[in-house]
C-alpha cells in the first residue's frame, strides 16, 4: 500500500488486486515455513508496504535461507 500511495495509484483496481495476491502468497509462504505469528505479521506488513517488490524480496530471502540450511 505504501508504494501505491507514493505513486498516486491507490484507486487502481489492478494494483489493488496484485497487492491482495501478494499478501495471500506471503501468508501462504510464511505458514508453509511454519513461521511464528509475529514473523508472519511482520512479513505481511512488509509486503503491504512495499507491494510486489516486497514479496519478491521475501521470496529471495526464503530461498537464501533454505539454501543456507541445506549446506
């Protein structure tokens, strides 16, 4: 939502749909990785603030974290 407000697109239905999709995927990912509720809420707020780039950063961090534990 933060980036949407910054660029003046808070009334754009497509971006709002993308934001809801990114939030749903974020919730799904954090629950799949069994994050505590506090980390789940933090991740949701992070994605809500940064929109799709925030979700991509979260995915990158999860891949990095997964590879680190696999080594």
